[in-house]
């Protein structure tokens, strides 16, 4: 039966290629857009993943995402440290602040102050300098992408041409002098503003005067303790919001998806790919059945049951679906590599592949349903007409 089904399908090369190309294009639309969507959502929380030393994030109960600064009382740090199951806890400052470069350029940046003693919350990779250099007087660390973009010296110094900000350069943070002692590399974020790291004590000195300055408390749970349970105890003891790293990541992703319209925009494109797949597959399969109705009728006349014909068409649809899915996934993966190199968010995960496969399978099932009705209603006498 399988051989017969494939011979019938491959016998009309033009229709076969048209069906496979249509399904491949639908697969490409579904998986590529889903991968870009996944890449964007992953970037919304990349800063949390870069701060991998912490198990818990403690913050104001009204905080909605990573850049939503709602400062808390400084005594929250000691209260968190007193909760059973907390091994250590450190403060973190994070806020937007204005920076003036040596050439006079002004930029709004995100100033991150990490714990003076442990340096927990530091960027994951250092390209120049050491993270311990932050303990030097007026020291700050900048990101490699930012020095070539937002923090690039555009007017040049002492007659020199434009160049990236580098180690040894001085910048002005809220009218206070600072010296670049290192260049770090962090994950690409959804938010585009430059990030500057320094110690917590220096960050709060540079910050505008406020009654509350601490943005987050980062905590590590004791070995063997359940982070979720410790988070609940911290929240009960302090009256603050306490999330695991995954919980804070989910909170940030959910806020961005609700407020930006990204989900709706990509959802429309993914649905468009699904509709294209259904229409193309349905049209091609319908034409295929019409062209081969005498063959199906002859099989019926020779005693083939409806079940046999259903299996026959199912094999044909399944084969075309597998071929279209494979080609579409391959093109999506290759194009995604180049999209990622150009800076566009792209992340093809296993669930994106499953989504694409499920989408194409449903496309083919719907298309086959329309075509099978005609097959099942065929009159065997058709073979003797004309």
C-alpha cells in the first residue's frame, strides 16, 4: 500500500513539488517567527540569568519587571538575612542615571551597584580588567557592546578620531568623576540602554538623594533548602515580594508581553503561516484527488475498502508533510543563523520545532479531511465513464 501511495503521489511531479514547497513555506513562517518571538522573550530576562549567583530576588511588591525601579528600605537586607534557609543576602542598586562622556556626549544609562564585599551580581565575563578592580577608587565597568555604541566617544579627544570608550577613560556620573577599569561582556538584552557596573556603596553615593535607595536584595538559599519555600518565608517575614530567578524571569516576560504587543504581532504572522499551509495543502490535495479519481474508483471497483483508501491518502499526506517540514525547518535554521549574526533575536528551541511540526500536521489533517470526503464518495462506476 505504501509503495502504491508514493507512486501515485510522485507520479505527478509538478503537483508534488507544489505541495511540498507550500508546506515548507508554511513551516518556515511558523518556526522562524516563533523562534524570533522566543528570542525576544528570552532577552527580556537575560540580565537575570547573567546574575546567576542569586537564588532569590527580593523587591517591592509593586515591581513588575527588571527595569521597574521601586526602591525598598535598607533594613530589608537584615530582615532577609534573618530568615531561616537564607545562606547569604546582599544589596543591589539599579536605576537610570545620566552620564557625561569626556567628549561632552550625554547618555542615560542603567547604573548597577553590586555588593562591595562579595561582588555578587557582577557581569558574567570580563574582556578587559578584573571584576575585583571595582574596589579601586571611583571605578566602574562598562559593557563591550555599549562602548561601541551608546558609550562611544564620537568627537575624539586631543585631535584623535572617534573611538570606543576604554579602560582608563574618565566619565561623569551625575556630576561625580568615575574611571573605567574594565570592559565586560553580558548577554544581549531586550532593553537597549547602556549598563555601567560599580560597587553598591559608590552607586548610592552617585545616585540622586532619596529616602530609599536599595532596589533589590539578592539571596542564596542554604544547601538542601527549597528556594520556593524560602521565598515564601522571606515574603511572609519582610512583607516584600520574593521570587526565585525563574519566577522573576517569568514576571518580567509576562509584563513585556502584555505591554508591548509583541505576542499579538508575532501571533498574527504565525497564524498567517498556518492559514497558508492549510490553503496550499487543501488546494493541492484536492487537485491531486480530482486528477486521480479514476485510480481511486478503480481500486474501489476491485474491492478496496474505504479504510484502505483512507490509509492510502494518509500515507501520501504524511510523506508530503514530512518533506515540507524538513525543508522548512532547515531553511528556518540556516536563516536564523544569519539573523542571529546580524543582531536580531532568534532562538529555535525544541518546543518551537514541536510547534512547527504540530502546525504542519494540523494543516495536512484539515486539508486531507476536505480531500478524503471526495475519495469516500467516489462511485466505482466512474472508472467506466468517458
